[in-house]
């Protein structure tokens, strides 16, 4: 399970980073099996540690 999850996360991040619009959206995060709000800190750390150049754009549900 964990290897599959890890592969899905890094595959998605690699695809987004290589795309014409390197923006990681809430839909991407959900497709990786993660929670856009609850796992935001994890993603920020992951992007920083591995030097993955994507912009993290996740809607904030507290604000209209």
C-alpha cells in the first residue's frame, strides 16, 4: 500500500512539474489520495525537501 501511495504521489508531482502549467491543485492532491487541507503541510515539506518546482494552489475553505 505505502509503496503504491508513494509512487502515485511522486508520479503526479513529476507530471505537474513537467507540464506547461506547473500548478498543483486540490484535484491533483485528491488524485494522489491525499487531503488538500490536512496534508498541505506534508506537501509543502515534500516539495521543499525534493526541490520539486510546482506552485501549490489549494482552495481555503474558510474564506469565500
